[in-house]
């Protein structure tokens, strides 16, 4: 897993260090990384791969290959990051309940996670809330109508942030987030690339792992059992034994199939 750093991220870090806010900056960065780890682990569980994490001036972003992902799985993937922030908030609040004196040392952790949770649940693309909105809109709209609806919602969120800045809180972060969302609303997503499992390096001397699957099992079901430490051998059964597929054969088949396809072709 690679971690890339945007030049402006370093600039923001330097400025916060100069004005005495380095501890807060570090905590916010770690919170963002934990948030992205939620997406990464969920993606791996669903059979997708994340190649890197990019540290940006106002957060982090995991770069994942999710070509062909279903709306239901994208819904889960989008909520995985905010779920991590929610767990952190609950854990810290629980710590306060049992040890009130810990508040002075953990308040920044709580507020950083809470702020990231609220921000990412905004229904503006490409935030997690926007991706959730996209999954829900796909059930009622198709094609360009989904994109138009997402852009309209994103613009409304931008206007709401500007109004909050003007009438409630003169916080420059609100304008920065609004500008980022406005720019993203009219930016196309980079095309995803299908993961080529067949090109992954094979480790020698691994222990064999035999797994029995039903004849209706999909490639996604099988990918959950690949852990890198043991060599996977699938045994497919219906009413009787159907076939045995090794990890190498599974990876070769996956190059030509979608992860939602059944392993056994009817």
C-alpha cells in the first residue's frame, strides 16, 4: 500500500506547526487515515483492491479499483469510513464516562472524528454521503439523470455551506470545503481498472487451504478466502462433487469474468 503526499498537505502542516497547531494537525491526519482504512478493509472484504492513499490538504483519499461494483456493495463501501469515525467517537465518549479526567487529553480525537463523520455524510459527491446518495438514486434514475441529480444536490450543499459561513460561523474551512465540492461536482471520475489477480506474485512453500463452496457461489464469495498466507483450493459441490479449482485457476478465470459471476457456469 503506497501513501502519496500532496505538496499542499506539507504546506498546511508547516503552517500549523508555525502557529502551534501541529498536534491537532497530526491527530486529524491520523483520523483521516483510519477513516480510509475502513474503506480499504471493506473493499478487500468485497473482493476489490485499493492501491494507495493520497494525503490531501483537507483529508485523505483511498484510490481503489472498483470496476463493476454493484450499488449495494458501493453503499457498504461508502459507509465503511464513516463507521470507523462513529466507533472512535463512541469509544472516546465511553472513556469520558468512566474516566472524566481523560477529556483534557482526548477531546481533539473526539471532535476530529465527529467533524469528519459529519462532513463525509453530506450528500455531496464525491464525499461518502454523495456516494450513498448515488447508490440510492440508481434505484430510481438511470445514466445521466443520476449524475445531474448528484450535481444538483452537491450545488445545494455548497450553497448551504456558504450561507452558514455568512450568517453563522465565519470559518474559512467552510469556504474551502464548499470550493472543493463545487470543483468535484463538475469533475469526472477516473475510470476504474479491473484487478488482474493473475499477475500477482505467488509465494512458494505455502500451506494448502481447502474450502468447500456451493455450486451457486460467485467469484466474490471465493475471493474472501484468499489471504496470501495459504494456497487456496476450492471444492465445488452441488448435490455431488462438481469441480476443484486452485487459486491460480481462480485468478485466471477472474481476468475474464466479473466478481459477481458464478464460478460454475450453468
